[in-house]
C-alpha cells in the first residue's frame, strides 16, 4: 500500500475485483493495481475486507497546536476517528485528552461532527480540557457550562464547538443538550458511569442516539471489580452484554456467601471482551513520553474557607497599609492562607480550625481511582494530615503516614512495607519528613494536596518516585483551589523558590 497525494490509497494485489466491487469510489490503475479514495467510509470498507488501511487523519491532518503529538497520541487519535463508539483506556498522564481533541477536530474538518460535548469532573474542566483545547485546537470555540442553570442552558444552546460540562450538570441541561446539535460526546474519567442504575448513567444514556459518536475515557476500567464493566459496556456497545445487570454479574462473579461475591477465573477475559472496541497505552509503553508529567487539578473551596481566606486577606491589607513588610511577616500570612486552603488552620490561641475538605478530597479520590499503582500524597500541615488520613481509611484505602511525629525506626518500616508489599496503597507524607534520600518507586503518581514554598523540598519530594528502580513514567498532580496556591505552583513550575519571592507573593496575593 502507498499513499497518493494524501487523497487516495494505492493497492497492488493479484485480484482487484473484490475492492472494485465493494467500494464504488475505487478505480483500476492496471491489472493488479487499484486506487481507493482515502476517507473514513472507504477505510471502513477496506477493513471489513480484512485489508489494513490507516485512518485518513494520519495523512490528511496537519495536527495543529503548540505541541507535536507523541506517537501514542497519533495512534489514539487514529483509533478514535475510525470508531464511532469506543473506549480509550490510556493511563493518566499520557495525554489522552489532547489526542481526543485532535481526533474531534479532524472529524469536524471532515463534516462528520458539528459540536462536541465533553463530560468530565469539575476539577479538570478548565485545568485539563479547556487548556488542552486552547493548546491543540485554538481555532475552535470552547466554553464551559458551569454555574447557575440559566448560564449552563445559554452556553449549551449557544454556538461553541466544544462545550465542557461536569457529570451532574448534565441532568440540569439535558433537554438543551438533546436539541443542541451535539453529535460527539467525550466522557473523561468514565468510571463514574460504571453503574447503569444511577440517575447519572440514565441521563447520559438518553442523550446517546444511534447517530452519536461516544468516546469513553478512563485509565482504570472496572478497577473495583469485573461487574463494574457493565455500565460502561452498555453505553458503548450494549450488544456485548446481557440486557440485565444480574445476568452479567453471573457471568463474571460467583456468590461465595450470603453477602460476598468473588470474581470468576475467566472474569478478566470476559471484561476485556465486553469493553470493546478499545485502545490502551500504559505510561510504560509511551516511550516518547517525558519521564515526569505535571498535571493541574482545580478544587473548589467551601464557602467557609472562602470567607476565612478573604478575611485574612482584608485584615492584612489594612494592617500592611503604608508599612514595610518583612519576608518573615509575609511568610506567616502566606502560611495561614495555605492552611485555610488545605483544610485546617491554626488560630492565634493555638487551637485548630477545621474546614470541610470534601471537595478537595473528592478530587484526590479521582486521581487515586484513575491510577493503577501506588500513590504518594504530600501534605504540608500535620492537622490536615490527620483529617485526610481518617477519610482515606474510612473509604477502605490502605494508608500510612510519614510525618515529624513518626519515629525514624517506624518510618523505615513503613517505607519497606510500601516498597515490598501490596499495602499500604497510599502514603501520606509531610514533605519535610521524607523529601530526601528515600526510594519510593512502588508509586508512580505524586499528589500535592497543597504546595510547599520550597523549590528544593518540592523537587526532592517528586524525586522519591523518579529515581533508579522506577519502571514507569511518573505523574505529579497539583491540587489548587486558592490564588495563593496557584501562584506558588506557578513559581515552582518556573523553578523559582517561593521563599525568595515571599514579599512579591504577599503583595500579589493581597492585591
């Protein structure tokens, strides 16, 4: 096979009659050569005849944007353009959102898609999806349907080619979406749709018509049990699963007691069969991927956190008016703002004021659920560590703590178990207590619950996973909900120690 002017495929074969008969747009070049128009319908026809034909995106697309796609992103985009209903199971940090954006843009160019709806968690609507669309498809119009119902409806009913919406926002504007001309739906972190009994699943199912393109993306399909594949399969390829969940559960699970079910020996093969068509790249397979990938996740502050955060800002704006600010005083204020953002602040009388960390915790849980391997969570403040650890353990996530309170001998034992045994799955670490020396390559994902102001501690903490013995590419996730957090992460990204810019940071945050 060779490509002619990026518009036709040329095949040399003994008998060209089958292609000529099956594909009207084909033409005979000579007795053993046939040329076929290179477009999606013709590629499907060739593949139906077991003739390998590449997606037109591989030769008829200029891959716009700031970045050159990695090989695995090209392959993922090619796969998506040829599958109207499909799964993308690429691991977190492999750039699957950009690959999907390129694929969608190509289909728009071909007139096969007019508008795309992206359904995802709140935490990645702006930080991941809008950012990636602005980077790789900046010629397209993008909007986020979030906030009051009237605002969502206006955006969905508008003209933006890409509309981004959160899972539970879908129901609020379901009627407007159905009438909005969306012929492609991309669901990111699709494990949120594992159960076909939820209102969330039923809402999406009603929006998916026979003409709708549907791409569902998650790095951990059915991670919580083989029966969890049912809801996903029923959305993408319902013919692959029985009509009722109970019948599917009987295919993959066996009841071992009154309240306990266990996976059957062939459950993995069954799940693989029903979750098709699918593509998957692990970070280890993405040889051209950087060794460290950095991801930002937005988290919402609660009303109480916002109130205290704003009050601290106002108090210090008034007290600092007309007075010189020292680095020490600036650091005290920044620390208080970080503590409020992270979930627990020390009052002037040494008591602890706790905040509801549920919004931030839910984002952390999303990251953990999307990660097949172990996870390090760096938390700068001890009181927040206590609150977070209790929530993780209550959710059944095996968790251990490394902080200044833990004796050196106990730290050594915890590190050893983390590296050599299945549990703990998560290690919550105070950065100052484990930023140097230790090897924690059993994890390939680092989450910063809140930032540290020290560039050295930040770099050394990330290096706990990225060192000799690591077999996977690594991902660093930054959780940020307040201006001070975003500004500190910005300094760290630019390899600037926030301590050296503390007065500037103080001034910019208070202003």
